[in-house]
C-alpha cells in the first residue's frame, strides 16, 4: 500500500463544511420540521442530548473527511469534478445502500431517506471537491 501524506487543514475544512451544511439543512430554514415529523423526535428530545450529539457529529465528520481524503488521494483526484465523482461514488456505495434499510426494514417513510441522504450526498460532494482541490 502506498503512503499518502496527510494534510489536516483540508480535512478539517471539509469536516467543518459538512457540519455547517448540516446546521443549515436541519434548521427551520430548510428541513427540521419535516425531519421531526417523520422521526417523531420532539424539540425537547433534541435539546436534551445536543452537546453529546454535536461532539459525535464533529468526530464523525472528521473521520469521514479523513477517509474521503484517502480515497481522493488514492485515485489521484485533483479537480473539482474528480472530487465530486469520488464523493458521489462513496455516497452511493457506502451511504445510500447502507441507509436504505431505514426504509425497508424499519418501515420509515421514503421521504426521510431522501431528506437524510440528500444532506449526506451534498456533504460528500462538497467535501470531495474541497479535498481534491485543496488536499
């Protein structure tokens, strides 16, 4: 396996971009109300575990950016389009098919799958573009 030098600033920037996108995506401006209706989670329940949730989200976003960075470097993607492509295929192969079970097994609305996966797809596209160009 070849050695891939790590550049932490692009990884950190990609993780922060995902968190900012998530804050906007799951806000009253966009989709928090439909998400709460489909999940049955109340505003009070959201507030109760918010600190822990934010820590887990940050760590998870950083790990996701770190792994995506390796995928992008492995395929030698250096343009925005190449970064978008790697992000898309990582979403399709690892996220979309892993999370479709929320619709099939857990009998959740397909709209919830679309809402959550829309966020994850756009996140991976943005992260892929950042990491390909800056990484």
